[in-house]
């Protein structure tokens, strides 16, 4: 596309066509008036951002939890200090790793579950994953796992390898053959889940009382906890369930916050503190901005959009506001 040539203005200066459009844009009285109105909101957002930036470093004590494959990375933000660690023993990750074997096989084979007979493209990935499973099976006895967990993990790996061998030998698989395999290891998966849960409860249960003693009872009662998790685990998140037992019961509803994300952010602590500052700021603003309507004030405090009630009212009565 050829760029439009520059135009000469009344002063003999070349003006880019884009700049001419911007001049015309600004010279339109209606557009100029609307921009002035929109500037009101821009000013509000600038002030809001500045206030939030001032509030963020004042927050504390705060615990930020990043849900991950190791049971969660915990960071305590208290005054000018931070401490980050993974409190959950490795048994958690080991138990879950083996419990995920059926999900791993499903991920490889799902594109072919309804048409495996027409292609062998699935065979190479399956053989590659089977090699990983076989290596894990050979080394399992060296991992130092509790006897019950080692036994259940061994049965899961053995069943997965047998399924892979059968599928390759038969030149295909079906939904039924896969669910026969996955159903056969369900009890062992539950055993692994039991060990993972036990390790997580023990690890978090050891850490939080230690941090509580360090902070002191007065500040602990004002503790905020922000749990960052993938959206699919944001309801009844395992860390949230455990943590609430160690908080002031009167504060759990407002101070234990689940923040679901599409993926964990690059800087989880900064993201958590930014969200927390916004929440705290809105809680204070709500009472002062909407002193005559507690319902709207509560909406500003929570996760409800301020327009939601008005939209619901208008949708329930589509003729609202129209002439009879």
C-alpha cells in the first residue's frame, strides 16, 4: 500500500495526512467535547493508580501462595522482609507425578481416540512416553517412598506400560481400551492422592505456626493471604482449604483471597500485592463514594461489576425507559 504524499499547509510546511486527520478530529466540536468528558475518567484512573502504588508497599503482613507442582511456593511479606520457600515435602510431587500417568497418556492419544485405526501417528509419541514410564518403573525402588505409595505407583506404571504395549502390538486402541486401563488404576491413583494430601497438610501445617510466632498474634489477626491458582483449581483450592484453619476465623471471609489466573504470572508476588491493594482500596472507597446505597458499596468491594444490577434490571424488563 503506497503512503499518501504529504500535504502543504497554509504556512508552507509539509503535514503528514495522519496529522491532518488528527487536526480535523480535534476541531470537531462534538469530538472535542467528548474527549473532555473522557478525560475525566482518565484523570480518575491516574489518581487511582497513584494511590494504589502508594498503598502497595504498606500492605502487610501478607502471604502469597503460588500453586505449583511442588505443593505451592509460599512467600511471607512482612514489613521490609520477605521469605519464600516450598514447605511441602517432595513426596507430594512424586505421588502426583505418577498419579498423572493416565492423564499423560490421554494427552498424547486424545487426537486419535476416535480414529486411531486410520493412522499410526500416535505410535511414536506413545513409545517415547512409555520409555519414560519404563525408566521410572526401574528406578522406583530407589526413591525411598513409603511402602504403600511405592506399591500403588508401581501398579500404575505397570498398567500403563501394559496398555502401551497392547496398543502398539495391535496397531491401535479405542476409547474402551483406554478407559479399561484408566479405570483399573483408579484405586491406586486415590492412594497416591492420599499421600500427596497428607504431605501438603503436614508441610503447610508446620510452616504457618512458625510464621505466626514470628509475626505475633496482633499482626497475625490482620494477615492477608492471596492464593494464585489456575482458574480450574480456584474453587476449593487445596492450599486455601489448609490455610483457612490457621487464620483468625473472623477474618477469613475478607482476608483469604483466591485469585484465579489463566497462567501463573512472571512475578506472582507483585501481581498478588497489586490485586490486594486494589481490593483494600476499593473497600475503603466504597463506604465513602456510595454512603447512601450499601448494596452498590458492597458491589464495589467485591467481585460484582457495578453495572451488573442495572443490566439485570433492564434485561428483565426490556421495555424499561421506552415510551408507552
